[in-house]
C-alpha cells in the first residue's frame, strides 16, 4: 500500500509503485496535447485521467482561495470519475498546479498526493540495475524510464567506463562513488539526437578522454565540425577496463559514425543500431534513402555474431520490454526470432529498404538542435534542455497501421 500520511511523492517513489503494480490512479492536469505527447507510465497499466487545470479550476474571483476553486471544480466535474478505493496521484508540468489539485482532493476526502517536480522531475529520474557482477568485471545499466534512455557502466579493478551517458552526470558520479571506483573513460556510441549527451561534460569535468567516431563529429545537416574535445574511435579498436576487453565495431546506418561496443565477447552495447523490439531509423541525418543501405549492410554483419551474445541497446520504446529484473536485454539469437526489423532483414535488401522507408516515424524538429548541442555547436540552458528533451525518444522504426 502507498503511504497515507505523506502528501507528496517523489518520482522514485512513483516508479517503485509502478514497478510493483500498486493500486493507484493518476490525475494529470496538463494540457491535452502535452498529455498525449508524454505521460507517467510504468511496466503495468495504470488508470489515468487527463483534465486540463484551466478547465478544472472554478474561480469566482481573483481573491478566492485556489484550493477552494479546485474543490468546486472537482465536485462539479469529477466526483463520479475518481476512485475512492485507491490513492490518486496528481501530476502537472512542474508540480505546482497539481499541488493545489491534490490539496483540494484531500479536503474532499480523497487519498491524494502530488508528484514532486511534476513531469519535469519525472523526465529526469534515473535508476540502475546490475547486468553482471563477477570477479572479472561488473556491468550496470542506468535507466531513464520516462525518456527510454539507457546508459551502461563497465567496472573492473576499481576502474570504470561510462557508455552513452545522459546529461545528468551526477548519477554516474554517484554510482561510481557507491562502488568505490574511478571513471577513466566515457564513450558515446554515436552523436545522439534524442537527448543531450553527458559525455563531453563527464570528460571535461573528470579530466578523462571522451570517445566518439570521427564521422559523427560533424553535424549531418549543416556539415559543421564538432566543437567538443574528443578522441576518435576506430573500427575494431580494442582497449581494456581493468580485466575487461572492449572492442569498437563500426555499424553505420543510424548515423555514419554509429559504433557498438563488444565487451569480453559476451555483451554488445548496440547503441541505436539494434533495439529489443525494432531497428534503427536512418533518417535523423536527413538522408534516409542514402543511409538505409548502410543500415542493411551493418545489420547483416551484426547478425554474424554469436547468437548467445547479450544485446544491450541505448534506448527502448516500451517499459514492458524489460525483463523481470528491470533490465533491457536479450540475446542476439532471441532477437533474430522476434525482432520485426531483423525478420525483414532476412527477406533481402529491397524488402528491408521498403520496410524501413515506409515505417519512418515523424521527424522531431528538436532533434536537429539536440545534435547541434551534442556537437558543441549550441549551449542550451537548463530550461531549454528540458524543453528539447520533452517526451520519449523516437529513435527506432515504428510499424505503421
């Protein structure tokens, strides 16, 4: 059961409730377009109602108590639609207006809580899970559930490497401190478009090398060279983190510089080339028809790797794709059997190309600016960064009805 005493809930508490499928109801008071674009979700379905705050609020005058106005609005519109047998979580953009809603609900006898920080805080929530912890090395997956972003941290002999870090670098510092290790490398599988990378910041702050393939050190649309300090990755380049061997494999298609990292021949950090339920979209550089054949050839080469390799992607589209431990992983052999993009790959180049070009999702305009920022060509402040990262990532091919 949820705590009936507290009046607020942190994103971490909400996530824990969602994980264990606790009885709850979400009342989202953002505008309808914001709600349709992005909402609080978990691995299990949760009842949710969206009614914009401005429609719910029934102010009789500027001096009236806002909570009283909310209570009147709830009584007029929602009494028959709200449950009395479970807690209600009020959600807004930043946790302000939903606070009035939660208070009004409590005064009406409902067990209501306000989500601290609203959707802004929900979008910045992270958790981590151990993929493997052995004598030779440990591998951890850092999950940003609201965005569908995944990072990985490899640890061996008190040394660590961070792969595809998001911009909130404090989470990686906290994990390293908890494990008693020092981060000595940071690596991006590619120049990300859906989120702001923490790679350059980690490299600069910790005085460690930041690695990127040189083909991705150029903005693909305006062709300007990157203004971040990086060390170029080369195809088949190998390095060690303690006892663990890491090999960079070049798989262009999503970007020209897309790489995957093979760890000890057992784990493939596939970046955005291969996902658990889909494959990469090749259009985020504005060159879908030119890059689709590259993606085809890259995936064909990837399919020649051993079937027992565990694939760990950089993104996911659905929280239900995680396993019972909350980890997003699958063997390459399993993906060959169930992944729609890989099944289409077996039908040949023409069928694969038609499938990809027919099922390209809508192009998010913010992705152009995010790539500029990740290349060091723009420096968004915190508010702009929040705006650019609103909503889930859309880096995978999605089958259209």
